[in-house]
């Protein structure tokens, strides 16, 4: 019987000593303990070769795992070094230098190239432009198909939505009296603090520019707020009574339900983050994980009715 040798160091395997076996070969304990190992299979191969972006691979893994082609920056056309941070969205990649040096980025997605300038928010890129919502958009035509969903939540839409487009800080100021702790340059930064659509006295105030996903989800939630305010004679849901706190949570949650139904994951993620400080919102969120949506709706409507009855006159 031929003498067995270690695949890595080619030395004879000591008789009676344990060994490591993989890829159909054997490795002595000394090599297994002290040799560098493959980033993929942890095998102490004879020669490890760095194979971007996988790391150092053994001779066996290199047969099946090939190096990825270098990414190319969509703007400067230069290769992006392996491991370097870069922008990746819309099927395009942008290197870190180009991303940092551009004077303006898209308000809705941060793509570093502006197709349509907008004074209040910088502008929008070519990828977001087809779905951008601004003062030229027919808001009522966009939202009308969602009225059955709104009615399924137990609320009635207005005869017509009256949109007014305002600078971001003005829309934010309607919801928060505090100044944001950092400058707001992009849509995702804005929705850390407030909704991009906000209803006051039946008028819907919108950011000058946003994408369709945020318009639909934000406006649906504020249609819920509008109906609650209409029924109870309120201008907006900004007070700290139990009814208004629950009403804010319910209207935010209604927008979340629509985002889930229409599969808007980024909107859903941001709404969850925005509602994290609202006790009633988190309660609705927890219920939705374990109960059918109709039961959550029944609970919300029942809670709103009970809180309205308990409120003192003029303090709903």
C-alpha cells in the first residue's frame, strides 16, 4: 500500500495520527493548524490566491469560483477598485470620487446626476424622472384608484384633493416645532422627522418633488387623517390628546399597509422608523404580525370611537 502524504506540505502522514480531509485529499495536523486557510472553504491549500471580491481562495475553490469582472463607474468610465465603496442603484455604479465631487444629487434616490433641477430640493435624476410627482402632476388621478382601499379601512375620501407644494422645511414645520438636528438635503433624510404629505384643514401640503411610491403611501395616510379631522372638527392631528396620538399612529399605519400591499419596501422601512416613537403605532404593527388585517382595522376603529367618547368637550 503506497504511503499517504499531506496534500499541502507533501510530507508523509504520521501513522496513527489524525488528519484533516476535504476535496478528496488529506492534510496533516501541522498544516491544518498553522497554514493560512481558504476564505471560502477553510481548507489549508498549497497556494491561496486573492480572488476579488471573495478573498484568498485555495486551488480547489478557484476552479469553481471565478473573479468578478471589475465594476466600471457610469460617470467617469474608470474601473472601481475591488472593495472600494461605491453607489449602486438603478443598475448603475458610481465610484466614490465621482459620488463625492458632483455638486448635486437626486433628491429622491441620491443618484449623482440631475436631469430636472428644482430650486427647493436640488432636482431629480433621469431614473426617477418618469415617476416623479410635482406641481405638474394630476394628484387626483393618481390617488383615486386607491379610494376603495381607503374605504376598506373605514374612511371616506374628499370630493377632491387640494394639493399645495411647499419647501421641505415648511412642510416639516407643520408637524414638528423643533428644527431638525442636521440639514435636510434628501427625501430619506426628511422622512426621519416628518411625512412628505401633511393635511391641514382639508388642504394637502406636499414636498415640491417626490417619487410616486411616497406620494401614494403618504397621501393615503393623510386621507385617513383628513377623515378623522372632518368628523371631529379638527384642523390637523398635531395635538397630544389620546385621540390625536392614536389618530396619528393609525394614519401612519394606513400608509404602511398600502406600502406593503403595493410592495414599496423602502417606504415601508422608513414609515416603521418614523413610527418607532409612537406607542400606538408599534402596537398596531405588532398586531398586524399575528392577526388578519380586518381585525387590526376593527381594533383601530373601535379604539378611535372609544377615545372620542372619553374625550372632554373641546379636547378631543
